[in-house]
C-alpha cells in the first residue's frame, strides 16, 4: 500500500498575499494585465474572494499597491542631509523594486501608512534642524519620483518588446546621487537649514 502525502491545507488569503501576487503580476506583465480574475488565478481563489479584503475591488487594489510602494520607513540618524539622503535612497529602492506600479505611485495621493511615513520624514528632518521641512520633503519626493521615472524609461523596462527584467540602469544610481547632492545643496543655499 502506498502512503499518499497528506494534502496541505490552503494558505489563507490575506491582504499581504494579495499585494505580493498583484505586484508579481504588475512587475512581470505590466499593470494593464493585472485583473481581478488573473489575480484570483495567481492566488488559486475565485476572484470574488479578493473582495472580502478589498470591498471596493480593483480601485482599492490600486490604492493599496500605491500605498505599499510609497511607504518608506527609515530610522535615520545624523544631520538633516544624512537623514534626507537615507529617505531618498530608500524611496528610490522601493520604487525600482516594483516598476510595474510606478504609474500608481506617481498619480495616487499618499494615504494611510504612506502618509504617516511622510509625516515621520518631515519630523525627522525638522528635528535635525531643517527649516521648512514639509516643503523640503515635497521637493525630495518629487525628485525621487521623477528620477525613478526617468531611470525606468531609460532602462527600456516598460517597452513590451524588451527583454529587460530590471528597471535599474548602470548610470541610474550615479545620476541619482548627483541630483540628490544638487537638491540638498539647493535646500542649504535657500536657507532651509537652521
């Protein structure tokens, strides 16, 4: 008699699993290919089961994905410049890790944990002596988002005929650091630092 392996119980559906599967689809096939049916298939559930976690359906999914990739947590120490660098670098990495949802990050207003992270960043920079920290955070976010958008574009990642798997470019990090230096120098020169 052959012993059959015990059947594993299904992994419970959670918001975390939904986000991971949705990011996998968006990063691998593009945001346009992310449908509730395709997501359900990837999770091995009926698409309607996803609505238990996201009652507003696809719109809620888009909000959650934008929040996920724009929520950056940094426990930065040191000067305001060191803290600003840590936040900017972490934001760049988070966006480049999931280029499939970059368009959502660029267009959806920050909510929930992303909004709390922005407040944390503002408080950290103000605490380190940066005057006008809220304005500086807006400038830093605009720089990070714009820089990543250009890097993704230059990588060819979004071209449907490309075989590029990574949105990063060889020059991307160097260009990012040069631009970040200029932005921080500009904040210093315009009297944001106290």
